[in-house]
C-alpha cells in the first residue's frame, strides 16, 4: 500500500497524462483535473480523521469513454455521438458507485469506436501506443484504459467487455483484466454494443485491485482476496480452437505456464469441448453481437454513417443482413449451449488458455482492411468464448523475459467470480507478484 497521499498520487498520475513524450493525449481525451483534486483532498481529509469509505477510497481511477457523466456528451470513441450532442443527465451507475466509494476519477479513456473492434485503433481521436512497444496496438476496445493503467496515468481503469474488450488490451499491455459474470455489474449509463453480451470490469496491475474494484462495481461488500491453494486445483486446458495458430511467443510461453502450474501441484486435464465448434456454427448463422449492434445504430448509420470509422460501419451494416428468425434461432441455440458448457465445467475449477493467440500487432501492419480484419478476428477469438458462454474470466500477465506481453486467461462458470479471483491471485503469487 502506498504511503503517498491521494493528492500526491493524483499529481503523479496527472504528470504522466501531461507528459508530452507519453501517450496521455491519446489515452485520456477527457481529464477531470479540478474535480479530481477536490476528490483527492476529500479522501486525504477522511484518512487524516481515521475514516475510510472502503478499499477504493482515494484510489486514482479512469473510466472508459462510453460511461455517462452528468453534463457531458458520451462520445463512445465516435464523432457521430458528438454530432448528435446528447448530454447525459446523470452519471452511469458504476460512476456513482465509484464516487460513493471515494474513488478519484481522473480521466475518461479512449476506445475503439462504439467498442466494436479488439485491435484498439481509433481514427478520430488517435491510437495510444502499446506501453511495451509504441509502434504496436494496445488492443481494444478498452485501449486507453489499458495504456492508462500500464503507464501509471491511473491506478485502476474501468472498461467494458463484450467480446474481450477488457481482457485483450490487458493481455497486450501486460496487466490484469477481469470480466465478471455478465449480470454482476449493472450497465445502466454505459453506451451499449450488445444487450446480451456487454459486461463491465476493471484493468489494473494486481488481482487485488481488480477484486476490490469488482466488489464496488457490483455493489458487494468489500473483501480482501486470499489466494486459493494451488495444490489440488483442477484446471482444464482447453483443446482445439483456443490453441490454433499461436504465434512463436505465445506458443512458447503458454506451455511454460502450464508446466509451472503442474510443478506447483495444479491438476491439469486436457479438455476437448465440442461446444466450441457449436459456437462457431451459431456465429456463422447469425452473430448476436452484430445483429444487436446494428439495431442500436441503424438510424444513426442512416443519418451520420459518413462520420463512422469505415471498418466499424462495414461490420455494423452486416447486421442489417441478418434475418430476425436467424437471430432468434441463434439466441436460443446460445442459451442451450450456455447450459451445456455450465454442466461441462462442473468438474473443473477453471478453464485455461492463452488470452490471445498472438502478441500485439504493429500499427503500420494494419493499414489494409483485410489485414486489420484478420488480426482483429485472431485477437477476439479466445476471449469471445467467455462472453458467448456467459462465463467470468480474467487475463493475467505472464513473465515477459524481455519480450512482448502475453496474457494467460482463466474462465470459470457464471457466478464463480470470487473463486476465480482467488485462483488468479494464487497464480499471480506463484510468479512472485
């Protein structure tokens, strides 16, 4: 725990945002400089009086650009919403909960337009460079959140995860990111991408910070995450789809992680899951995400389609080609597969796989739309499993050994959030963090 005051830690975060040689301008398009100072001073006053609002009292927090803040237009990384000029009348639920917990909200963070890609590029407000290599993408859609947390512009960042938008940038930027069970955190006041899939979670440098933040976002009582004993844990290594086309770095570090877990007493089983193939069949019939995104933006596309990122616009327009019957069938088939997967995972504590099959691509390799879509699909492939099957999940950074960041992903049954966080804390401790 830092001995510095909230005001001192805020000033350090603001200095990082303001650093002309850094990524602050691209990572944090809105900075709440004066209000944050008032919030930090209030937290310090409480601390001096021996009072506390909980574990996040005085924590320096950023929020993704799609959360409503009263009196502001919610951009969601777009020009179209700025053109419409709809001003939020109240804070999003999670913003109210953070403020009530004493969090110091320092900034809104950049994102892929409308949270609709896993790469993290934004042609309107710029793309923050990956902290491990500024020539590479940060991952998306919570791009600015990951860069802000990794670059110490905040201590905790709040993102959303519809197909991996918390876990992908966490993995590519070398930090932890937690996607809770979907219903756990209310999405009121968060600009939607998919009503069926959206979830809200934290990005931070430690599992403890993710756990403390998740409790606040969910309206739970505070708790201190205690690492689960590794010996005897039953972890299933997902076979098939999640292990296809791994690049050299991920293909080397993932087996090393499995070997280390086994040496620490974890019981690994190698799980073949036909539900993955069934998921792909459902998505080929009709993408629930794309259909719902189109329903949200159909009229906006007609009015302001020229203001959209062309790649985002093209992906959304495909939703107009999905028949209502196919969407309904896909939703019903997904519900059946969720039940199947839940039963299938009853015999393991968690599934494990690489968060992404590749490390962060170079930005200049994605100027071609076809190359962009190929890399986007790869980045989203494994994380989407957690959203489709309505699981909770976390990405943990593996030791870098001087190379690019690689994420290790754990998925657990819906409602097993705290158990998953305890397992993640144990793996984090195994690596000496």
